[in-house]
């Protein structure tokens, strides 16, 4: 159904595997014969390289949350969750590039962030369904932001508003997949190339020594809908797209272990414009099914995204943090 979209999503990078008849290890069952991935595992015995990563220095916890001097890109940041993430990173000292699709108020929001926190902040209009657009924008931002990229948050996403899949227009399904899955995949591939180069060369884009870079951090916004089937709304396409995002990031966490950490955040029902189309009666049912009895505020997600972006999460990769007021528990 979404074959052409999904084929495009996985075209970069490509890893081809064939089964191996062995029970030595769950990792050793697949033998790559064509790969561009850096040192994922020693496939002779399925063992990962020992001591491939290092913990941050020092024993104090608060300095680990500092992002001073780092460069962060946040997509889907014109409002809502993405804008709150941008504020959190700027408050922690990062220079932030915010991406928007059509909400030109992002230009004003960027100026406000820059003034409030004394960091560099710019807004860029980027089509996340275009790999070329993403590539050009990231290259421009890295060039303009001290020649480095430390953090990328793939937060762009759209909802499915068409009800049951069986009666839904497939062009709308294609669009959901294009933004939510392909967009995240493209962002990951482009950000990952910068993380890998920086770890390997230890320099900025213009060849200067790269200070304070340990590993890149790629974070994608998934959803609790990747874990459960929402009611009363019917949104199979959206749920599937977010489940794909989580498994993509878990897979990349293994592939990129030498140069980046990869994690996801799964928000529950949050008060943002993406749910404006939902009737109040449905939202009442949401609250009734949430142990904390309310929808979350976008600012309540700041801590999760800051943790994953910072050195405080140095041993955290392939993780999905669910922030849903307990919705998934009963």
C-alpha cells in the first residue's frame, strides 16, 4: 500500500543480510555482505567491540545536562512540542536551528529564543519529505553554526484524520508515512553522516579542532500510539508510522554505536494544535483513560528531551521514553 514510500525511506544507508545456520548468538544469525555501517559488531562471533564508548568525566550530575557550545537542530519546531524542545536546549546553552513547514511565526519565535537565552537561534523552512532539502539545510546550518552538529531532534509529524483505514484515502496515508517515517529516516541519515565524520576526524566542518564532542545524539518523536491502539479514534496508519519510527531508532542505535546515541520519546495526549480536529467528547474519553486524569502540557516533555540530548544520557541508547500520564499502564 505504501510500498513506494517505504522503499524510499530505507534506500540510505543499505544493509543486506543473509541467514546463517548457527545458534551461537542472536547477532550472529545474519552475515552482512554489503554495508557502509561503521563497526556495528564483529560478525565472526557476534560480539560487539569492548570499550567502544567512554563515560563522561566527573561525578557531578548537573554539569552533565549542560549543552553549552553545542549545535542542535529541531524539526517541527514552529510551535508545540518542538518549540518547547528548542527552548529547553537554548536554556541549557545550545545554539539552536528550528525547522518549520508553513508556520512562519517560527521566525519570530527564533528571535525570541535568541534574545531570552543569549544563544544563536535561527528558523529555516524545510520540507522533511525531501532528502535533498534536508541535506542542503543541514549543511547550511552546520556551516553557519560553528561547523558542528551535536543534536538532531526529528520532531516533524502529522496526524491521520480520516477514520477507519478501510474507507480512508490512500493518498493521505502516503502523506502520513512520507512525513512521519520517511522524514525521520532522511533526517537520521543526514545527521548521522555529520556525527560519524566528527567522531572520526575530530574537527569542525572547516577543519578546526572539535571541542566538547563525545557522541552525536539523534532523537525522534514517536508516540504512545506506537505501543497501544488508541480509542475512540481510529488511526491505524498513524500508529504504524510511529511504531516504525521506534524500531528504526532502535536499529540505528546498534548501527551507530561508535559515533552517536539514538533514542525516541513517546508522548501521550499533549495539548498541541495537532489534536485541534478532535471533538471534545473524544478528549474527555482520553482524560478518563489516563491515570493522571488530564492531557499533558508541551513543557512537560522538556526534561526527557534534554536528558537524551545531554551527557547525562551517556549510557542510554535505543531507549524509548514514554511520557503519557500513565495512559499505557492499565
